[in-house]
DNA sequence: AACCCGGGGCA
DNA sequence: TGCCCAGGGTT
């Protein structure tokens, strides 16, 4: 049932090969599958697709990516979020390049940076046609509904994983994986599932109960704390001071604007400024991270010293060359464009 | 097992 | 504007 639906309804995505070609034995480029799967972790197809096309054009093979400069890759990733993925992407590309290619088993794949149980299963099934399950959020939702699973997630994960793994077909694991993911993305959606169009409707216990959208059941979530801090836009003749953040921690390895630490209690005005200067308040920026929401007070000053001076550390970037900033800093820099034009991310 | 990591879509 | 979504790494 799922297989026939997949053949007729499979999404045509840039990193895929079509069901007809796959049935003839064609396999996608493991590099393309890997790149897409890393980008699709916590990210929608719609949002990841332009990034995928940009990456695959700029770095067409895993060895091209392995030889890329870290800063170029981080900048190209800017806006996708979860920047540890970009750091692991590079690490992984370099390991795979040294190995001479991707491992073709779940065990070998899972040993690589940035590849966990889901991505390992997806790559093994999609690129190497191994009989492995690729259990992502879509698949979990589909099965939580099929079985009307009342155990709240994430506790139900291991139980579902055993069931899904036992159902993977020997000959067509890729079609099974992509079929379930497409079903979850197109029909068995989180909010308003289109049950009448579902090929599995006769098997679905949640549908029989009349309340499919109440699954999967989730554990209650903890409230997000508030944090605040200051960001400093130090300008000098059409240039802005930016700094490379530490490799680990929040927004690690990304370019950012100087600032105070972000704390739960408001700090004094201009605390953490890169230099003493005549700072002008330019407004607030609000941004919500996974585990806290942030209010950033943005200050600006025109520097009177020389750009090459050792008094400040960081890099001076001309307004028109500013790119590769995480969204929170992009929002802050945008406050500057009220007086001077900054267009590109 | 619990916690650390963004950002976009949608009501 | 607030809520929802959701893999991997680290400890």
C-alpha cells in the first residue's frame, strides 16, 4: 500500500533519484544524500533546498568540501541554524575524504561526526540500499498514529524503533524510508492530517478513534527563561567591527558582533563594550533560541582611531561585505541600516 | 537520561 | 507574538 502510494506521489527533490530510476538499480550520490540529510536535521525541505543547491554547486564532491576554508563553509551555512552541524559537516567531509568514500554500513556511518542513528539509517537505506530503518520525526508521527501510541515522546522512541525496524523490506528499503517520510510530510502532517488521502487509513488506529492529530503524545515542556545583554556596533568610515566567536558553545565558530555575556539579570548599560566610546542606543533586538529568549540592547559608536590599530580586536568589514552572520546578529546589524544602507545577509 | 544547540512557519 | 517542530553531541 505504501509502496504504490510512493511510486505515484514521491516528492521530486534535488538530492533524490526518481522511483523509476531507483527501480532500475540507480543509486544517488552518497555525498548528495549526506549533505541533504545533515541540512534537513531540524530544518524543513523548503528552507534547506536553496542551501543545498548552493553547497552542491560550490563544492560538488566531498573532497571539494574537505578542502574548503572553515570560514567559507560557516558563512555559507549562516541562517540555517544549529551551527554545530556545519562544524561537524566539515570534520566529516575531511574524514570521508581521507577514507576514500563514505562507509556503507550503519555502524561505519554512525562513527562519523554529525551522523547519528537517523542519518546513518537514512544514508544506508537511500544511498546503499541496505535494509535499514530511517526514523525521523515524520516516521515517528506516522507510527504513533497508526498504533495510537499513548506513551509520551521521547519515551516511546525505543519501542517504535523496534517496530519500524522489523517492517523494513529487504529489497526496497529506500522506497520504504522515502515513502514514510513523504507520507509524514504531505499527508500525515502534525496539525491537519489529510486522512482521506492516506494509503494506510485502514490500518490507522488513531483515525479509527477519530483524533489522529492528538498523536504523537508529548511530555510537557519546561518554560523558557529570559536572558538579556548588550551588542556593540563599532563603526569606522563605512566599516563595522566583527569578531569570530569561540569554536564551542552557542553560535560557535560563527562571525558575530561584540557584546556582553547574556545573563538572566539585566546588566548595566554598555557593560562588555569592546572600547570606551560615546555609545548611542539604537534599539532592542529580540530573538528566541531553543532554550531561552533573548533581548539584546544594541549600541553604536563611530570610532575615532585607526582601523589597523591594536586597540580593538576583530575584523573590520565594509558594510556591503557583511555576510555570514547568524540571525540574531543580523537583526542587530540591521538597526544600523536605519542610518546607512546594509542589504545582503 | 538530561541537557545543549536556531530558525522558520503558522495560528 | 507565542507555539510548534525535531537529530546529534555532550555529560
